[in-house]
């Protein structure tokens, strides 16, 4: 059975700076019709950056929608026409004040496929060194560093709740384990890798 849903008509109900919301009528696989509320988003990039001390940079910021501070990896939305690799490097520099020798692709994640088309591209940054941070004017954050094992403990204890941070951390850990310290140095000297899917 083909599970494809075909759009019959679409109506934009909200045109925002970050998201666009549509109310679509679709043809269902059984021939009936249904309604889909869809949030269109340009996508984003998330970076797990390892410095020379093998510590990872996090940012803590207040997330208005949840009404609380969250601990997250540096991340942000893609600018129009921007490649994910460059967005990752830009966000790492702006939010965490770090420049990486190399960015290794860790694949993509779909944060909430039930209602949005957002795709987050994940990267492991190796050889991260300090540079000037330059967060957006409306962005207030605090940089925190910790070892990946401590961060993973926080994930499993429910203390790191952000999905992109959880997934990127786990994929980065697997990549680090498979490369080892010598492999991490070689990766820092080479070209960006293909995504792990």
C-alpha cells in the first residue's frame, strides 16, 4: 500500500520571521481527505565542539516557550541559501566563541515530523579554539563546558531535555569512540566527512 498523502489545497495562516504555518487539505492513501497543519522552517545546524582539553561547549539560555533555562549545544537556524556546514561554523563562533579546525557531519534529525518540515544538521567540531563570541542582539546565554561522559549522564538523568542536543551528543560520542584520540587529530587535519545516517 502506498502511504503517500497528496496535497489538494493549501492556505497560509501565519507568515512569521522564523516559521510559516499552513493549513493543507490532503488526499489520504484510502482515497479520503484530511487536514494537515504544517509548520515550514528553514532548518538548522547543531554542533558538538570538542576543545583541546576534550571538553564540550554548551550554552544555557532561557527558552520562552518552555518557561525555563535549557542546556543545549550551540545551534541555530539556517539563513536563506546557507549551507549547513557554514551555519554550524557560524553558530559555534557566535554562541560559544569557538572556531573549529574541522566539522565532521553527523547526519540529520527531524525534530517533530508530525507537524513540521524542519531538518537539523548535526556536526562534531574538532580542534575547537577560542575566538570572539558574537550572539544575536536578542540572545542571552551563558557558556558552560563539561566532559562528554558527564553530559551523557545528564541526558540519561533527564537533566538535558533538548532533543537535538541529546542526539548530537550520542552520535558525537560514537564518532569519538570510533576515531580514538589519534583519529580525532587526523580528522582535524582532513576534509569534512560524509554524514553518518
